[in-house]
């Protein structure tokens, strides 16, 4: 089974395909379909659902609670919470001068040897040289056998 880490920038496209940046919505939805089909597992840092909820409550407060309930029903999402991930994320945040919540996703990928998929070009461009990260748009164009997370 293929494993990936995705950040809120990918997941939010599942629920708000017309919000803010509409690019790569179809690619994000394709990942959701792969999750629902049992083809992939998402291994997420524990703050992921809270970050998605934070975006939803800001953009669509009237439906945020129901949408987070829907997110909680998805199968194939594992949560990880380990000191080494926090240590790596703190190091990344300091080194890259970037927000800790973003670096937690990348740290989770680096520490577990899987690929982090993001739609956040700003973070990607800062951190690509460290490996284990791919932009959603590039991931969608990769041949299936190249999508192996480890």
C-alpha cells in the first residue's frame, strides 16, 4: 500500500474546490478517490485535522463542523505523533524560516521515509532540496510506479 503525507493545502481542495486557488483541484480529488478506494494511506501529523478545520471555519463557518465530521469518517488516515517529528519540524522551521505547522508535514515524511504532497508552492520551493516533498501538480503527472513513498 502506498503511503503519503498530505497537508491542509491539498485536503482543503476536497471540500472547497472553488475557494482561493482553484488550480490542481482535480488532482486533489483524485487523491481522495484513491484513498476511498483503499489504494493509498495518508500518514498525518496529529495537527492535520485541526489545521483543515481552521481553514474551513475561516472560509465557510456555516458548514465547517459538518465538513470536519465528514473528514473524520474517512478511512485510511493514520496519525503519527512522535518526539523525533517535532524535533525535525522545529529544526526545519528554524532553518527555512517557515511556520512550524507546515514543517510538521515535511518532518513526518522525512522521519517515516514517505513522500509529502503539498499544493503550497512557497513551502515547496524553500524545502525541495531536502527531499521527500513533491508539489501536487507534479505528483499527479508522475507515472504510478514513481509514486512510491519510500
